[in-house]
């Protein structure tokens, strides 16, 4: 795992406002790569999900995607952040999508 990539990823995660989500694709674009799966792998190794909110990263179609601590925990964390979920998808996804820069 590239430490520079990890630090950049952590920095981007900290910028996601409360009540917002972003996508693997948006994060990858902000990091200058097309490696969406690589971003997922980095997120899966996040040792501090409470500090670096990787649970706020979802699929480009609003589906939840994975989470190292399981989907139930991802849903719990998203709901605690004010995100509404229905049938495994983010409600009003387009309105709460945060574009990282």
C-alpha cells in the first residue's frame, strides 16, 4: 500500500461534510487515478473508521458498496450521520453527493 495515497485518501475522507456521501469514482478522480477498486482496497484497510469516515464512500449508483466491518455497521454509521437508506441505496443520492477536490 502506498503511504502517500493513503494520506491523500484520509485527507479527502475528512473533507466529506456531515450528511453527505461520495463515491469510489469521485475519490479516485480526486486522487488522479481510474483505479476505483484500488480505492476500495485502501478503504478496506482503514484502521480508523471513526476518525476517517470511509463508510461515507458508496457506489456511483447510490448502492452502499462494501465495508470492512460489515454492511449492518455501515448502515448504522450512515444513519447516525443523517443519511437515509432504503433497499440498500442512498435516498436522494444526487442531492447529498459530495464531490471531493
